[in-house]
């Protein structure tokens, strides 16, 4: 990691900060869904596993796998960078897939007004995942072959 420029490291820290904040927010949101609370989304839909059983599985995967793995990867980037980047490379694909899935479902079934809040709730995670994947590919040799 010492081979990367200051600007590259600053970009990495910005991406990690955004991933961390979103992971905590998603963890809290999905924990409320697991507890049975119907959570309203900005497109007019609800995350309610009583009405749609699939929401329980998604919430369970987010709370017990995706969010903790993302947060562990962020912490490991500072303690053991190579392992942290391995974990974050894997969870970045979750960021892209999960947010792509929810964005497509929102557009197809809810036909929402595209507002700033809708953008932050749905497709923004795709950009975060792609930003980390791009950063990782660009600095592949510096990360995995120090």
C-alpha cells in the first residue's frame, strides 16, 4: 500500500468511510425489519417480511453476513491490509448486486419519482461498490503483491 499515491489513499479512505456509514445504516434498518417492523422506503414500498417472506432472508443476510463482513474488511484494511482488501473485494460485489437488485425492483414495481433520496437509497450503493472494485483493480499490484 505504500506504493500508492496520497491522492489514491485519500480516495480509498473516502470510499471506506462511505461504505462504513452505509453498512451501519443498512445494518440498523435491516435489524428493524428482522424484528418485524414494516419499514417504509422512499419509493412508496415497504420492507415487511410479514407481507413478503423474501425480505426476511435479505434482512438476515445483511445483518449476519454482508454488513459485518464489510465492517470487518474496513477495519482489516488498517490492521492487515491484504486481508482487508480481500474481504472488501468480495463484499463490493454484494454492494453492486444487492443495490442493482433493489434498484431494478423499485423501478419495475414501484415506478418511483427519481429524487435525491431515492438515488441514495437504491443506485448509490452500486456506485460505491464499483468505486471500490475500480480502485482495487487499479492498485492490484500494490495491494496483493507488495
